[in-house]
């Protein structure tokens, strides 16, 4: 299988412009994403020592706590810098340079496949389809696939919280992102923003069953960002504002309408026990 090439702007973004290593630990909104991702994963994952393929695992933030929980984790990421950071951070999991669209893992070889990144960096539907087909191929029948999406309307909340939605360029680009989901500009890097049902439909179309999509950060997400990033307040995970935001995320969970308040969506699906890979 030929290895697909990672878009140059994504490789440059993560290699030169942005250090992903501390994204989930050095801000309250990052910690909120981490805590909520952990609690959703811990609720759905089979018991340790199940095997987990962490595709797009970046510098290994999730691989570390999953390994500490007793899971057998293998991390795959196309950015060499991420793989080096993940390798340096811990020897409790294995790592490999690779792409979600051409996984080296054998058929049906993992209990769980995580895609916490690849889908929102593949703007073309056919490329996301190709990646999800790989997830379905390498997860065992009855196994779990978990895929993150960036929520379609997150850029409105996010850029308002950063107090820059009205600025030239951003205001012009926004209507196209909200309508098409595609971001070709410099706000982040090449990305696709999913509607909640669209992400569920993509998992179902790949052949996954029992699909459920959660909002990760909940309705307090943008408020936390505005307080922290624009007002410059230091918000610790012990603060009332952080605890309130976490409570709001949990409260919102049973209400699909509120997924639009989260920056990230987390979709869970199961490979049917008797099905063949898509
Ligand atoms: C925002 S980071 C998320 C890292 C980590 N999984 C997390 O949830 O914090 C997105 C990750 O997706 C990876 N990625 C981008 N395109 C990918 C692809 N085609 N296949 C696999 N991973 C990809 C990037 O290198 C990066 O590590």
C-alpha cells in the first residue's frame, strides 16, 4: 500500500509553528478537553489490558495515561516531531511514524482504535472514508473505534472568545467555514469541521454500529477561553469557574442540541461482531 503524503501545511504547522506537546495541560480549556476525553474514554473502553491503537496520537498525552491505566498502547502519527516527543516522554507504549489512511497494523489486531486527530485534518470526504476503512480493518470484530471531530460551529465561539471575530479576514472567512466545514486559511491549519450528525453518518457509512457522538467540552468551553485567553485570568482546575464548566459539560451530555457548544466531538462506534471490513 502506498503511504499517502501528509499535506505540507499540516506538517509545517505541527513541526515548526505550533508545539502540540502542552496543548492539553497548560491552559484551563486544554485541561477541560483532557479531563472530558478521559472520562468519556474510560466509560466506553474495555477493561485493561486491552490493546489500543492511538492513531494521530501526537506527542502521546493520551497514550501516557492509557498506558498508566494498564492498556497496551501503540501510537501512530505522521509528524516526526510528535513521534520523537512521544518516544521521549515514556517507554510505556510503542510508537511509529504512519498515516491513518495506510495503517501498518494487521487486520483485526486491536481491541480499540483511537482517531483523536486524523479526521479533522482530512478535508476531503474520500480521504476520511479511506482512513475510517483502515480503522475498521485493524479493529477486531466487536472492537471499539473512537473518532474526534472539530465541531462545525466551534470557530464562531472560539474567535469570539479570543475577541477577534470582527477582525478583517477572519470575519470574511467565517461564513464559508460554517457553510462548507472546510478551512483553507491560516486560522488553524488544513482542517474539516464536522456537524454532529455528519460525523455519526461517516462512522455508520464506514460500517460501524452503535454510533454515539458526544460534545467534549460543553457549554462552558468558550466562556473559559474568554476568561483565560482574553481577560487574562488564571483559571486553575480547582477554581469555581473550571468546576462549573466541567459540570456544564456533564449536564449537556444527554442533549444532542448542546453538542454545538463544544469545540470537539467524540464519536464512538463498534465494529459489528460478524461484519466484514468496509
Ligand atoms: C490536535 S493533534 C491531537 C493529538 C492527540 N491525539 C490529542 O487528542 O490531543 C492532531 C494530530 O493528528 C495528527 N494527524 C494529522 N493528519 C493525520 C493523518 N492523516 N493520519 C494520522 N494522524 C494525523 C497530527 O500529526 C496530530 O498529532
